């Protein structure tokens, strides 16, 4: 079946500050579940100036212990791959992420965009759409998708809060 979670947030900070904060966001003491973020590829297109990055995040396994009784869920780390395209001229950064763990049983994909806000050029709009679909777990498919939906919603809220905290620490209050 699958589930989808969508979020939108406008940060009252310029695009450059927001994307720089995002790129340097993890690891952070504000999020204990993300233990490492490694850039495995980075290059700039000489014709367009677009910066491409591919990074791998290492996260603690957050699946509840009662579900980890299933052998396939009993792993210590979950790995996510993130690809991003940063276009400073157009003032847009597009990201695509997917889970590298449990790919034979589930797919988790997120598509995110940071762009200069149309409301105010000194603000940055963030949109994200995440989907999770679980297959091959029999009767647990629905249980795992329900957990994943809750996890995605909480994760999106926490990620936005972390960005707000980092931006406030680095840039101060934009209205002071």
C-alpha cells in the first residue's frame, strides 16, 4: 500500500544561510540518531555551476524492540543515501534520499527542495515529500507502515526544529 508524508516550512533566513546550515547539519548533538554523515562524491558542473553531492548517513536503528524480534529488523545501524543538486544562480537546492537498508522489504524515498521564497527574497522555502512502502513482511506490512508514517512525521518536525535552532545559533534572530 504505502504511505506519504508532506511538509512545508518557510525559514525567515536567506537561502545561502539555510543551505549552508543544512549541508553542515549532521552529525549534531541535537539529533542523536544520526551518528555520521559522509560525503562519498562531490563535483561541480563547470558549465552550470551546479554542485552535486552524494552522501551516506549512518543512523541508529529506531525500530521498536518488539518489532526487532524479527531477524530482518535486528540491525544496529540504518543507512540512507542522499543526493543533492545545489544551484546558487537559481537559488534552489534539490535533494533525493532513500534508505539503503532493508531494500528487499521496503522502500523509503524523500524528495526535498530548498528555494528562495516567493514571499520574500530574504526567506527560504522548504518542501519535502516522503514515501514508505513495506512489502515482503506479511502481516507486519501494515504495522511497519504505520510505524514508518509516525516516524516520518516526527522526523520531519524534529528536522525542522533542528534547522531552526542551528539557524538561530549561527545567524541570530532575523527580526532583532
